[in-house]
C-alpha cells in the first residue's frame, strides 16, 4: 500500500475577497499514503488556508483537489470530515462545556456509534495518549494543563480512525518539554496507526523531527519540498537557507 497518492493538489489557488494577494498561489502537491508531510513557513504564509482546503473547510478559487483520485467535490464533504480526516485545530478547540469523554466521543455520536463502542474507544484513546481514564474522563477542559488539553485534542482527532490527520500548529503554545513529549506521541501514533499526517508548524526542529518531507511555504507558494537532507544540503532560496540555519524569526 506504500507510495500511493492519497491527496493531490493541482494548481490550487485561494483568493479571499478582502486580500490583495492570493493566500495560496498555484500549489501543486502530492501527498503519499502513510507519510508525514510538514508545512512550515512564517505567519501569514498560507499554511492554515492550505490545510482548510485539504479538509474541505474552504473551497479553492481555482485548481483541483483529488482525494484518492476523485475530485473532492464529488464526495459528501461532511461525511468525509467525519470518517476520512481528523483535524487538530490551531487553537486547541476543545468544547469548554463538555467533559473530556464528551469531547472525544462527539464525532462517534454524530456517526451513531453505540455507547459500548464509544466508551471502549474513548478509554483506549486516553490510555494511548497516556491519560488515565479514571482521572480524566469527567474533567472539563479548564481542569487540564495545556499539554493535557492537547493530548485530548489529538485523542479526539483519532477517534474516527480516519486515514488522514491534519494538525495545525498543535503544540505552538506549549513549553519545550511538553512539546517534545507530544512530538514523540505523534511519531508513535504514526507508527501504530499508519496514518497520513499533514502537520503545520513554524518550528524547524519540530519539522525535521516529524516530517518525512517538509514543504516550506512563503507568501502562498511552496518554495521547496523535500526530505530534511534535501533541504539542508540544497536550500533553494535565501529564505530557506536562513530558515535551516536560524529558524523563523
Ligand atoms: N478567512 C479569511 N479571510 C480573509 N483572509 C484570510 C482568511 N484566512 C486567512 N486569510 C489571509 O490569508 C493569508 C494566509 O493566512 P493563513 O493561511 O492563516 O496563514 P498561516 O497559517 O501560514 O499563518 C493571510 O494574509 C491571512 O490574512
Ligand atoms: Mg495558521
């Protein structure tokens, strides 16, 4: 099953009416099944917009997006989001009035999974994320640390057993140690569940640790895409050279 195209972008652009320039500018990109593709770039370079296009939250102004060789608009996008994609938002996005259990099982409820199934799944996911269900199930988000909230956010995105996981700067607000631990969890879940992951960050160390390939975005385009070695050995632009050596300022 390796090296299969799971998502393809062909010449995709996104113009927002209020913006002078395209937020995503003629991007063509193939995502292989089972890879972790990291998008890195400065703030405003179009990373979140690209992720929203992949997830069907935004429609391209031009170009096509194919999911498993079929145009995204031929799918029922809501069904696709509930079964094929898991999404971890840039701001944590747990529902504050729902407990940990309710947050994680929400999509399972929408998918009409029976209670026994949901309970089993929520327990498994909490344990996988190293949160003891006895302790955490009935807590509310404001009773969790930032790192615990992110673990719940990831557990929620895993609940549907989706093939793809999209993560938008999930660890941006965390301290370095918590962040490092959670990066390890991502590597572990990638191995355990063989998911295709698109991960957004502005931290070059995080990008190199997690990415099979790294796409460097700047002003709506992908300036370079490749493995860590390819990018470090042959940075295509001065921007990328600086990114590799000094990170993003
Ligand atoms: N909903 C929107 N309406 C108008 N402009 C937007 C919207 N979302 C993003 N943009 C603009 O698109 C550009 C890229 O934004 P974004 O994709 O959020 O960048 P990043 O995630 O890399 O920081 C920015 O100039 C931003 O202001
Ligand atoms: Mg963003």
